[in-house]
C-alpha cells in the first residue's frame, strides 16, 4: 500500500472514530477515570498524613472530637454529609432523566445538585468559623493544643471543598448546556463525565467524614 | 452488591439505555421494590450514615467500633462507585484504572502507619 493510501485510510479511520458518539463517550469516560486516578493519589497523600498524625497524637484528635460535641459540631457535619449524599443522588437521577429523553428533568435535577453543593460549601464555611473560634487554625495557636493539627485537618477538607466549588460551576455549565439543547437521549456523555467527577467528590467525603470526624 | 439490580423488564419498558438500567423498580434478593436502583442505593447510604454517626456518638466504644466504622465507610464508597459511577456495567478498564492507584496508596499508607515515631 502506498504512503498516500495509508494516510487516506488513517484519515478515514480517524474521521469515522470522531463521528462515532459511543466511542467518543467511552474515550471521554476513560480520560475522566485517568484524571480521577491522579486525584486518588493527591487525596491519599493528604489522608495518609492525617492518619499518621491520628496514630501518633491521638490525644489531640480526641480533644478535637470533644469540641465537636458542642452544638452544632458533629451534627452540622453530619447534615452536610447528608446534603452531599443527596446531591449525588440528584446527579444520578438527572442522568437517568436525560437517558430517558427528559431534558427538563435533567435541568431540574442538576440544578438541585448545584444547590446542594452550594449548601455544603456554605455549611463548611460555618463549620470552619466555629472551629477557628475554638483555636483550630492553620497556624500555631496560643495554648499550643492544636499545633500541627490545623494543617492536617484543613488541607484535606478544604481541598475537598475546592473540588465541590469546581463541581458546582461544572453543574451550572451542564444546566446551561442542557438549556441550549446540548444533551439528548442519544448524547449525554457530558452529563455522565460530570457525574463521575461529582460522585468521586462524594466518595472522598464519605472517607474523610469517617476518618476525621467519627474515628 | 450483585444482588441489587434494576428490573430489566421494567427498564426495557421505560427505556433501557446502553449498558445502564434506568428502570423504575429494583430487585433486592428476589424482592421487587417500586423505586429506581439509584434511590434504593441513596436510602441505603443514608441508613448506613445514621448507623455510623450512632456508633461514634451514641453507643459506647468497643474494640470493634473503629474497624466496623471503617467497613461501613468503605461499603458506602463502594456503593457509590459501583452503582452511581456505573462500574457495575461499564468497561472493566475503568475499574482497573481506579484500583491501581487505590492499591498502591493503600500499601504506602500502611507502610507509613507502621514506621515508628521519629524514625
């Protein structure tokens, strides 16, 4: 086969691949999973740092948990956990709606996802304010009780919060795109990829909630 | 987790999309529940979370409390990954992509946990 015909065959193959929505969707999802794999490593470093600190300084963490017993404390974080779990449910129900060809349903559920993500961030801000009043800050505090704890607590939770903020913006983009007719029962890869990201953020919180607040 | 499935017959009636079941009923251990599988998983996640908080805040702590809470947390994470992120139906390569870093960092973390203080 001549070089020109090889190039022509490759061009046709590439074009055919490009116009195959199913292959495009699979590629998008695979790319997203690769990205999430890198996120696993980053979050794991932060979680491992906390776990090692938890093992070596249990008295500091116990003191932190005692502080959580005061209202709103653990109840605020638990409510926030329910909000994030609910947002994951709303996300996947939105995906189900577009799979069934209901674009309005998609818009409603993803808007709800964005709203619950926003509530999560607001409640996390309230929680951080409460904790800073108790002396849990990023830096050395006056009585030295929570020295070294602050960074190990705020790094994973705030990094997670930043991911929620990115997710909210992404959800709003999905809603915007849906309103313009960007998705249908045959074309919803964009919604699915956003869902992978949002559920990953939820999974990270499930682990953080247990490790940091409950154990 | 293989016991929880969306009823295929209903899914076909309302739209069986690609590899995902979008039926409005769910079958658990042979019993059919008139809710989509996503809602059933959500209810399970909520109940397990309540159980976790109760174990941590209400019941006195025993030697098994922490392992049990870790098990419950990992079960919740697995449910989300399996059903909401569709690893139950999507390509196995996605599962491998997730498992490789999870296994690697788990080994690294366990190693860090056994290193003595100040070493």
